[in-house]
C-alpha cells in the first residue's frame, strides 16, 4: 500500500475529505459514519441536505450491513457485478444515518473495483460516502 493511500485514510479518520477514483468518476469522499465530515462534504459540493450520497465499501458483507433487507435479487446482482460500477438502493439499517441518506428510508451501496478505491477502502476500514 502506498503512502498516499495511507495518508488519505488518515485524513478520512480525522474527518477530512479526499478525492478518490471509481470506475466512472473521481469522487469527493468522507467518512460515512461521521456527521460533521458529511456536513463538510455537502457544504463543499453545495449539495442540498435532502440529496443522499452513495456509500462505498471494500466488500459486499460490509455493504450489506448497512441494509436492513437484502433481497435475493440484490445478492445475485452483487455477486455478478461487485466489485464494479453498480449501486444498489436498499432499505437502510441503523448504520445508515439520516445525514447520509437525506433522511430517506433507503441507502445507495457500492463496492467499486478501481484498485485505488479498493486500497483506500481497505486501509480506511470503514465506509466512504461520495456524491
């Protein structure tokens, strides 16, 4: 793991924002469990508070922990397309707080395949929210 990835993970743990690549775009990410980090993300992006963000994970097990219901169809899609550019919208668990979901009852979950995103998610150990 390179020092830039380690430093980015430290920034996330401290409540900061980091830019990271996914398969489709570069995202500006924050610790999905940190309300003040998410508030900073919304402010910087000038994003309305009611607009949810996608939560990125290193693996499907961590992603599905943020859902209270995982239908068989979602599991099959994840097996086929994760890691990869698929976002699943599922009913949120208690881990997905209002500040991430825009107070909606669902959450967007993704397991990116980009090698840098994967390294960052593994080093960070948590979930990264990004618009």
